[in-house]
C-alpha cells in the first residue's frame, strides 16, 4: 500500500508500530517528518509534509498510543 500525507490514520498506526517506545506527545516535527518519509510504502512529495499535516499525524498517533 502506498502511503500519502493525507493517510494520517494509517501513518499513525505505522509509526506506533515502528516506534513502540516513543511517546508521540514529545516528538519534534523534524523527527516526525523524517520518520514518516522513511516508512515503508510512503510515496508522496516530501515537501508537502507541512506543520498542519504533521499536527494531524501526531494527534492521530496520540490517539493510537
């Protein structure tokens, strides 16, 4: 499955699985961006991951945790 920036819930689940020991409330956006673009199956323009998208991903990850 190809992940896009708009797949916030799927990205949050993948991040929770990839980083089980991380508290998403304390992840810096630079790290979050790098982790998202490094996910297997991520296929979107790296520059499109702005602050609003990262906030949505972080909020979904917090809900998952």
